[in-house]
């Protein structure tokens, strides 16, 4: 039986030039490289750019990787929590920079947003779209209080993108699981014009729980076990969260894509940044099952299993 669906045919990333190290925070806040490294795994992050400029750079590279022109794109979905303007959507600015065809919209599901956007893009392919550009881009430095050690050290700016193209034979998005628990909103939020407010320990506990449950859900829907997964690409918030979820799921760390030591938590960008790093370093081959898993403010979560297949 054939099932029209999508596959990932291109990817790309963008990071601002300015590197902010743990030593930079140590120099001006009551914190230390050892605290940040031990509690989070983060060593440095990047600050700068706009959500649109980073998104456009990542999107352009993903198009080049897929061998497509911008006008070939029939839909652009931009996942972001940090739009440059209230209106229009930042995706409009990105569309203008790149010259993509078709429609464009922003999607906000916080740090779970990229997988939400990929699943939404996959749904549009099932409805007939042939080529969808999915971008995750965030500039969290602009909504983080740089004098608050509890949050300042965690977040960074960046973007990552993938191209989804129609696969007439088999949907390579094997399964997905999207969820939200709006009652958990008070543990992580940002008011208009304000800074991110977070109860770190609560977010940590809930994050591990939803990552494990959501990953189990997608494994079950795809009729796979954890041993069938070649690579896990988790949201890059905290190495200890990833380790705790992996331990409960039985996933070894060497089967996990990690970039947070160099990027910090980049929200919507974190999963495509980690995916691109793994793909660029030859860690993926056709036929590999990749488990994506995100969580974020809302509280939202999102998982998907994608069979890697560029051809
Ligand atoms: O994308 C989703 C967004 N957010 C997250 O995923 C964050 C989830 N949470 C976490 O990653 C962790 O909870 C944190 C990294 C935020 C904090 O680590 P923790 O091990 O949960 O530490 P804690 O909040 O329990 O704080 C322990 C201590 C506190 O001091 P006292 O009360 O024990 O004296 C904090 O004030 O560490 C202190 N602290 C710091 N010390 C040095 C908090 N931030 C810092 C800091 N440097 N930057």
C-alpha cells in the first residue's frame, strides 16, 4: 500500500557571530563556569541577529542542501517564540528575503514548536503541497534578563531549517505525538515586553516526564522499540534533562544528538540545529529511524519518528 507523505531532503542552520562564554557571565554575575557546566552542560551560546535574519539564512542553506530554488517552495512555516514584530508574522519578512512561493505563517508552541511545525508541514504535504520549508528560529537573548543568573546563562539565539518534499510512496514521518497542558503555564512564561520567568526545578521534572511519555507514544504508534531508533534528537535545554529521559527510555547517550554545549537553549532552533549537526557529521544514513522530542512553555511537548531518506 502506498501512502503519500513527506521526507526530509535538506537542512541548514544559522548562528550569530557573537560567542558568549560561561566566563563572560562569571565576570559580571554571581555564577561560575563549573556551576553552569555541571547543572546544564552549556559552555557557550551565541547572541545576535534578528529572528527573521537567522531564519532566512538557515532557510537558504536548507534550500541549497535540497537543490531547490526558493520559488519551488509551496509553504513556509516558521516556528518562533520571539517574533520580530507583533504583526506581520516574521515568516512574511523571511518570505520577502528568500522569495519563497505559496503561503507562510508563524507557529508558536515554544520550545516544542519545531516538531509541531514539521508535523503541520507533513500534514500539508498529505493535502497536496509538494515542498514545504520548515524553520525554527529564536532570539531568546532579547527576552532574557541578562542580570538574572537563573535564566541568563541558559538561553541563546539561532535558527535551523529543513525542507520537506512529497514522497508519493511512503510517509517518512512514521508517527507523531503533540500535547499541551495549559495549567502548567505559570512555571514558564514571558509577558509582552517582559522577560522569561521560570521555575527551573518544576520545568525540569515535568520535562523529563513528558519527554519519556511522548517518546513512548511515538514508538508505540510506529510499532518500533527503542532499539530500532538510530538517533534521538531532543530539545537542547539541559544535558541533565536529556540524560534523565534517556536513562528512563533506555537510550544510550552516543545515540543522541547534542549541540547545547555550543548553543545553549535556542528554543525552536534547538532540534534542527542538533539534527543538522548530526547529518553534517555523517551520523545518519538512509533507513535510519530518528526520534525527535521537544518540550517547552505551555507546557507543550511534541515527538515524531522520521525515517531518514534523502533519495
Ligand atoms: O526550554 C525549556 C526551558 N527551560 C528549561 O528546560 C529549564 C529546566 N530547568 C533546568 O534546566 C534547571 O532547573 C536549572 C538549570 C534552571 C537549574 O538547575 P537546578 O539543578 O534545578 O538548580 P536549582 O534551581 O535547584 O538551584 C540550585 C541553586 C540555587 O541556590 P540555593 O537556593 O540552593 O542557594 C540557585 O539560586 O543554584 C542557584 N543558581 C545558580 N548558581 C550559580 C541558580 N542559577 C545559578 C547560576 N549560577 N547561574
